[in-house]
C-alpha cells in the first residue's frame, strides 16, 4: 500500500521519508524541530491523561468514603483496589513524561554536539 505515509501525517518520520524519496535535502534542524514538536505533543497528551486520572482518584475517594459510611465494605474494598490501580497508572504516566522529556533533551544535546563538530571541522579546514 503506497498511501501509508499520507495516512500518518502526524508523524515527522513520514515527512522526512517522503522528502528523502523525492530528492530534497533533509535539514537536521528541521528534523529536530519536527521531532521536538511531536515529543511536546506527546507530553501534553500524557499530562492530560494524568490529570484525568487525578480527577478519577478524587471521585473514587469520595465513593469509598460514601460506601464505608453506608456499611458496604465489599464495594469499598473494590473501589479501594481500583484507587490503587489509578494511583499506579498516575505514577506510570509521570515516568513516561519524564522519559519523553529526557529523550527531547538528549536530541537537543546531540544536535548541538553535531553543530559543534561541524564548526570545528570548518575551523580546522581554515587553518
């Protein structure tokens, strides 16, 4: 299927693949910009999901208190288990966001180092 790149337009990888197929020179600065944009988008999505889980946690706490007050221990235990799963998911979301942030920082660092190598190469040629 030749239309796979057009269907997945939100990925920077497909844009670079198409530009390399049609002979355009791929600028590392543009690739860095696109990938940083994608990583930031992913961070925002994860943060939205984490906030949604946080709201769900507050609702669960209120439901647990209500069930305990009404004497429904079975329901309270089930809700408590769900609360634990929600908190674990929030922890995982925080870890994922940290990893994505680390990848973005590493990409920027690699780009900066590549620029430094290029400039040092130019300086050595001038000598």
